[in-house]
C-alpha cells in the first residue's frame, strides 16, 4: 500500500535544492556579497516599501524621570500610514553620550515589556527576564525599544485578529503587496536610526541591536540592511532554514519568499561582516535546534575569515531552551562592546 505523506514532496525538494548564492570560498567575495545584497533587498521587498516612503514625521508623547534613567516615548511615521511607537531610555549617569542598544521583543504582548510595564495577563511572568531596555540601561547603554509591526500596539484591528499569532494577518497581506513583514520591520529600525540625531545624548556611531526569538530574527536582518548597526546580537533566532523554519512550525513573519532558492540564513552574514556578530542559542531550543545553529555557524566562521576578521563572530550556547538568558546574553554583548572600545 502506498504511504501518503503530505510533507514528502517538500521534504524531497528541500534536500535537492542548493541555494544558488550559497557561500563559496572560490568565488570573488566582493562580487558575491553584492549579489547577495541585491537579492536580499529584492526578496524582502525593500524597494516596494521605499516607494511608499514619506518625510520623517515624529512626535514626543511623554518624558518621565525614572530611577537611573529618563524615559521618552515617541511615535514616528516610517512610511505612509505606518506609525511606530518607541521608548527611549537614557541613563542619568552623567555621560555626554551613550552607546545605543536597539532592543526588539519577540512574540510577547508588546514592547512595553522591554521597560518593565505590565499591561496584559501574563506580562508579570515575563519580568524581569523580558525587560531588555532596562537591562541595557543597567549595563550602561541607552536603549531604544521599538514596537514591531503586527505586535503589541501595532496589532491589526479587532476583526482581523485571527490565527496563532496576530502578526500573521499583517504578514500575509504584506506578501500579497509584494513585501514581507520582515522587510517592513527592518525598514522601521532603519528609519528609527535616522531620528537619533534629535537626541544629543545618543552616540550615533555606537549602535548595536539585540532581541530574542522574533526580535532576534528582526535584529539579524536589520543588521543585514543597515550598516550603521555596528554590532548584531540575535538570541534564539539564528539557525539554518533547513533545520528550523523549514522543519518546524513558525509564524509567517519568519519567511522570505524564494529565499531558500537563493541563500541560507548563514550566507546572509556576509551583509553583516566585517561588523561583529554575537549569536546566542539555547542548547535545548526545540524550534531553533542547536545542531542547525552549529552547522550554520561553521559557514559564518568561513565568511568572517574571508572578510579578514575571524575574531568578529562568536557563538554563545546557553543552558536553556528557547529562552533569553539575560546574564549570558549581556556578558557576551559587553565583551563585544569592550572590543569595540565602547566600554
């Protein structure tokens, strides 16, 4: 009797396909990197997003003095109709300027978790582990928490809130419009960086980005897009496509159409190199399995070797599963910032 397997066709294709832009040490590195960049920008839909660009309009909504830092809430329009709420935390330790940590939440209830605000059921259980922005301040950095598209305050209107994750509706509409929600999210990050000269306490030459899970994914791709991000530190997000998003159920916001025909996730690190990359990954992570992280990171090391800076990439394995181990993450970030001369 014939065994009917609904996933067999795709599984066979997954093993057969070799991405055409896979890293090859025998290729001209600069030319290959330019090809990868062009294809990446095309597939995430940056040009379509750019066509809807608008003058950068923004407004400070509130300023509060907290214990150890000033909290500023502002909103800006990153493209026509896309309003991005942000929290900026500036330490009050008296320095003229501070390095900036851009912190991105994953599939939590929203970016308010980054500043320790409890708004919804379950938020309390996420404290203090999920307070990414406040952790940055404690480590001596200013922090910018950005609400990602489809999440928190940017969830779709009530009648459209269907599916396992609310962001899936927005992700699907983006695909129909020739975009990706990942492209939209990293565009928002880049536009937020454009605003930084308005805050004299921020050293715009010293920007790094971090986040966990979906926030780690956006952190990785944002660093691929914007070279003003001098250090990328994704947590529980980096893995080969084959081992993770092509092997387990993931939210639609992880996917870039046609990506696997062209490149694997690790190949894209050429768009970050020679800037430092610190990957943290859980040994027990079931959706970004460690074997896929390690496999992909072998290519990362070869790319950084080719870029002439093998010391600028690092993999840190944490003892838990899909989890932000804050002490280990910040230790790794701090060490990378020390190497950059920021501490």
